[in-house]
């Protein structure tokens, strides 16, 4: 079953490390809501196949940006349009990304009324020094309070984001961050190494000596700490950056990693189906103007067989299930299969890959090197 992703491009302030499309100016926010509702109608047939019926949605995800910045009234307009044109049901995993400072008791109750059943909360750290380095809009106190408030509001399916490798964060503080989530019984943790992306504020600050640089050894060490602690407390590392208790894996993320069709709406959002990808323009004003004229400002590409193979290798290798060897053989052919097996040998020898009768699976020692290993297997 397919999924829908909606990109809300507004943020209260700019996180120094972020390279997603966002805007701190909200002058055209009402126009954006209107444009998004219009795009939802315009894209109503994207997920249909040969049959005329609209397929049931497995997942619905509001990301950004900061979707929790929107009022309940604005979110209601979006949700009503989705229900009108797509088959959203009680079984649809409906996730909303949120910052801790947005989730008041009133906002949480409103989200419940809109049938949001999963929260993705950007905690990042429970230490104020880390939050200041990243230029997050919330405090450590708010990070703690939001977990209590969300659970008191009846949300059980909660995932929280953490960032490791932040300069100045000790291993002890990193352990505290992880254990804080575990103590609250948060069933899913997404944890990412702090990366310095080009053209971000963090990249500029580090280059000019105004911020401390990221230490790769620290990041690798804290990744190992993360894997050790979560494993001891019953979390499965079902994808390199995602740790879930049984029954709480992200259906939204799994649909990406397994090549399921999905529709992305809003500026910069990507869509995929049957070997075709399209993406909306990463400019909110242009997006609004084009939609108002009845145009969806997007580009499309049909993926070559090489591209489809490489994408499967990249995504599958990051999961706990790995690359299915028979799938490569049947879907792509013997040449691709032989290339993969031959390229994998040095990683099998180095024990960063493990070969079974049916799969190639990355080992624990290979997980921090996953992107490089996948690149070696590419056509």
C-alpha cells in the first residue's frame, strides 16, 4: 500500500546543521495552506493504478520544516483535503513531526482530534549546550516536558530524534540522552551523526573558526555506545539510524526502504512509483504562485536499471534484513548479481559484510561504514 509525505516548509528559527528546504519567514503561510490543499486535489490520481479505485493509504507523514508550527485550524484544512481525495483510514499510520516547544497540552489534544496517531519529536539532546550549538528553538526543560505531555495526552507511538557527535558532548552526556528516552519508555529512537552539509550555517561557522568542528572518532564511538545501550534495552536496530521496539517500527520509513510507491506534496517534496521519480521545486513562493495558476512545479525522471539497482542496494543494505540475493538475480539479471557478489568479497573478508544463503547483511562493525560499502557494490 502507498504512502503520502507532505512537506511543511516553515520553521521558527534555522537550525545550524539543517540543509532541508525551509523558511523562517511566514508571510505567505495562509497562501501556502491554500496552495497545498489545491495540490492535494491536483494529485488525487497519482497513486492510482489501472483500477479506478483509490488505494488505501498505509502511511501519512507531515514533515518539514516544522509541521507542529501550524495551528490546529491549518492542519485541519490539510487533513480534510486528504480525507476528501485519498483513502485515509483509522489503520493509516499518521505521523506528525514536531518540536518540543510547539506541543502544548492544547495542541496535543487537537492533534488527537485530527487522528494523528504517531509523533516524531525533534529532541536532539537533553543538554542546553548541545541545543545552543545546533541553534535549536527549545530548551532541555522543554525536551523533558514534551515527553510527559505527549504520553499524558494518550500518544503511545512516539519516536524521538537524537544527534550524536556534537562537539563538546561527552560520552557520559550521550549515554544520558539515550537513557532519558529509555526511562520514559519511548518505543522508537532515530539517532543521527551530526554532519556538516555544504552551504549550511554550521559549515560556514566551522570554516571561519566560529564553531568547533565535528570529530569523526567521537561520532563513531558514540554510535557504538548507541547500538550497545539500545540493544540491551530491547530495541532492534532495524535500520542503521533507527531503533524500535517490536511493533513500533516506522511504516513510513520502511516504505521508502522497500521501494513502495509514495506521493510527496509541498515544496521540495519527492514522489516515487514504478521506477519514476518526481520532485517539487524547492522554493515556497514559486510553489505557491505556480499552484495558484494550476501548475504543479515539478521535475520528473525515469530511473535507469542501473539507478534502480543502486538505490535498492543503498536502501536494503541499511536495514537489518540486507540485500536479497535472489531479488537481484530475478529483477536485474545475472550481470548485476555477479557484480554485487564480486564487489562484496573484500567486505566479507574484512567482516563488514556477512553472506548467508539468501542475503548480504551488513555487520555491526560495518554499520558506521554503510554508505561506503554500498558505493562499492554499485554499478
